[in-house]
C-alpha cells in the first residue's frame, strides 16, 4: 500500500508525522512511569506537557486541513479530522492512565499494567512509523498489520489482567481502581488501531 503525495501535501503530512512522534514519546513516558512507580512520579508531569503538545499539533493539523493553501490536500478534511482525533486519543488515554496512578493513590504497579504498557509502546512505534511512511509515500501495510496484531494482544492481556483481580482476594476498592487503569491502557491501544483503520481508508482511496 504505497501512498503518493504532492509537494502541496507536505505541510499537513509533516504535522501528522510530528503527531506520531508525540504519540511515541507519550507511550514511552507512560511505560517508564509504570515500570518505576512511584519512584519517578515526575514523569507524570512530563506526560501532561506531552499531552499539551499533542493538543497543539492537533489544532495545527485541523487549521492546515481547512486553510485552503493547498490545491490538492493530502486527504479530505473528514479523513484528516478522524486521523488527528485518533492520534490525540492515544496521548489523552496515556496521560489519563498516568493521572489515575496519583488520583487513586496507587502504591505499587502491577505486572499486567507493565505488560500492557509494553504493547502500547510497540503500537505507538508502529503508528509513528506509519505516519512517516504516509509522508514519504512508502509502504504502509506492514505497519498496519502489526498494529492490528498488537491490539489483539492487548485485548488478551486486558482480559487476563481483569480476571487476575478477582482471583487473588484483592480489596474491592483496589479491584475498581486497577480495572479502570487496565481499561484506560487498553483504550490507548484501541486508539492506535483506530489510526490504522483511518490510514487503511486513505490508502484505499489513493490506490484508485
């Protein structure tokens, strides 16, 4: 699924690539926060900064899609909005997960959370590479296939994680808190898959 673009498309495609780098950084920060919690709480503040940067890039993308400076858009406005929103959702869910650790007073992380965070980092990496490929007109399909595979892996891990909460005699309040954290992590991976779906649609139109 090789995608071609014209020079007029470069501005918005570069912004999408920038958004991909923000996604990658946010997922890595969350993984590192979970791995070292609560020793490196400052990473949560870095994630907030990253989330604000993601919001700024999303705003710039939407403006670029609608400003009329390019005679041929990289994609139509609806596709661009869907892609920008899905990318923003990844970062938002990562930041939300980090926020939950503090709000819920989590004292120590759980193995399943770290495993889900590893899958999220891998998904974020593939999203970033796919957006670079979109800009360069390179092959997208291997990246999208891997994102779908990782989403299936996250589904499995999330089911196992939630099941583990009900077999270990854990305090019900702890169960509720960790269920929320696991679901937030899974939502971030699901947003990566949404990105893949949008890119598949863009690719199909460009192959016509």
